[in-house]
C-alpha cells in the first residue's frame, strides 16, 4: 500500500467535519428481537476537508496536495483536531496517560494504543502514526528518556526499549498522533465563483488500515 509520511496541512484540516464510524449488521428476527454483529474490530474515521477551506490560497494548497498524492493512490497523515493526543482535551500528553502493556522480562517492543472508556466498557485503538518528538514513555512511576531507554518508530507506532521492562511493571505512554488516511475521491471540483459566494467543494477523506 502506498503511503506518504506527510501530514495534510493542519490549518486546512482545522474546522473540517468528521469522526469515527462503525459497521453494524442488524438482523430482525420473526419475534421482533434483533441480532447485531460487527465485522470491524476497529472504528474507521471519515472527514470532509472541504468545509475548512476559507480562501483561494487554501484551494491552491489543497490541489497541490491532492495532485502530489495522485488522488486516492497514496495515503497520508491527517490531524483530527477533535482527537489527536493521549490526554484529555485541555491537558498536555504525560508519560502515564495510557497503559500500553506490562513488563515480562522478555518483551522489548510495545504498540502504542489509546483506550476509550465509558462505564465498565472500553475500546482499545492502535496508534500507528505518532507525531515525531511527542512520545513520552514510563515504566511504573518513572519517566524514561527517548534515545536512551527506548526508540519510537513514527511509521508504525511501535516503541522498542533497549532492555525488556521488568516483570509486572506497567508500561505507559503519552503522545500526539495523526490518522492514516487517503482521499476518498479521484476528483475535486471547484468553481471559484461559487467558492467566493460561500459554497465549498466536497473533499472526502477516509482512514486506511495499515
């Protein structure tokens, strides 16, 4: 799968609409009861970048980015302004935001994840595109140092420790992250007259599985 490690201009994604979607298969039985199932283990994000465009310069930047990705051919990074870090919206990422594993005296590589909780239920989302320089790691209550105790692969979200964490020690992380996406169209239609009058183009973007 072709993927370019470049972020869609953050100033153009700010103000876009979108978020997670799920695929649920519902069968209504003769009794009126329902059986519900989902073939997706993870949600998939969709966005519309068109609503964030505010000027002719924005249109130029969009077209240049679209052409460089060759439409739907190559994926890219997208900043979801509603959900882009391990911490709460009003806080900066901290090394103990998310628990991503437990030491076993052998494992050195851990996948970054983000856990969404509601009541007694939770969903765990793999984070595969962390932002360079934003990842902070902890073992127990102690923060580790990147380049000394661990290395981060920004293309996969895998953190590798120089030494395996000790048995039973919680492995925690804090970070900012992007969403891997592609354009969900091979065509962008823009009318400068209608754009200046307030009509914006539709620019659908969809998350890709990596």
